[in-house]
């Protein structure tokens, strides 16, 4: 991992602002638990975050599929209060992530 590598969180634009924020926090926490070594290295060496958004749950699932094809590590958050819909996903900090998500808009724009 390079010094300024960013961890990417992707959420949905069809959620209200407050819900987006909470879901992104949940996704980051899921990633931290699932990939403790990656999270620890990222936190110590970089700690940069990028929060992006896609249209809806189907679009988020498409991003997950792309990540799987690229062999990226990720952690999705399923919101119990929304029938376990996927609301946000955190993706490992690496060049593959940067390349995959470079065209997505920043969340809240």
C-alpha cells in the first residue's frame, strides 16, 4: 500500500443524507472488522477516505460484482431497518479500487 492510498466507500444516492452518513460508517466498520490487517495499515499509513455514490441498490450490487471480478476486498453493509438492503460498501485501498471508482461522483454532489 502506498502512503496516500484511499479507502473507498460507495453508498446510494436514493437514501436521505443522514442515512447515507450512517450507512457509510457501518460499511467502514464492517471493513475494519473483516480486514483488520488492511485496515490497520491503511489507518497508520494513509487514513484517506473517498465517499462516492451510485443511483440505487442495483447499481451498488453492480459495483460489488465489478470488485469481485477485479479480486478486490470489500465489506458490504446490509441495513436491517430497510429489509436488509445493501446500503453502502467499503472497498480496499489500492490502485484497482481507484481505477474502478474514478468515474463515480462524490457523495452529496
